[in-house]
């Protein structure tokens, strides 16, 4: 297992782990790095309709293990049992958090990540119900804005995340932002 101290120091340095198919744990610091500027967050029109309907109930940190399982339940995944154990430990220590979208009393999707200072490191998201992970992302951005966070790290930009305003920045610019925002005295949980 990756020790909590090692993982926290890695995040402070802009590095994160992923399990590889062969069983190794690799450490990454992409260049360019994917971020979602909170001030430039874009809410797609179709998602606005979904939010207005109030179909989903958003919860925080009530089903972390289930969100982790949902994120790892893919044909190809970097979340193996060691990664799961590591992030469950980080959740129990108060560093890892989940944002969940519930529908009719069932978990429809969500996301999880690590909060350090004013930086949130998004790790993964999943959905079993259309728009559930998107609703969780909107709730995450709202929470980060309310709590004066300044950095939402996405690791890499996907076409899906680009529709929300995600962009790439150089590793150098990312590390500068990270140093600035990680010092903020922010609290993610209630």
C-alpha cells in the first residue's frame, strides 16, 4: 500500500499514482496538465435542463467506497485493490472526498478526489444513470467556489471535460498554481 504521507507529499509535488496492468504502481506528472478553471466553468445547456428538473439529490462523502467501486468498474482501469485501499485510508483521514448524485434512493454516479489546502485533485468519475457524473461535477465546482478553493486538477483533459471549460496548462504553470493554492486554509467537508 502507498503510505498516506507518501501520497500527500506526491500531491504537494504535482504527482499522482496509477496502477498499471502488469501490477506496478506508476507515478505521473503530466505536461501539459489538465485543469478546470473555476471562474471559467461552463455549464452545457442540456445539463441546465437536467439540473432544473431536480432529478438528482447531491450528497457529499456518504458513499465513498461505492463511488470508488463505480470508478474502478471498467474494462480498463488504473484503480486496483491497492489504489482502493490507499484512497479509502485517505478518506478515513479526511483528505479524500466523494460527490454523489442519487436518484430514487440509489447512487447514479459520482466522483472522488483529494483536497489539500485550496486545491482539489479530481481522480475519477462514473455514472450508471445519464448525467449523474455531470451533476456531481457541477456540485463539486459549486462547493469549491463556496469554500474559496482555487485549483481543480483534472490530470488530463478529455473531450467530455473540455465541454465544461477544462484546459491544458504547462507543468511549470501548474506547479506555480499548486504552490499558491495549496497554502490556502480551505475546508472541503462540512
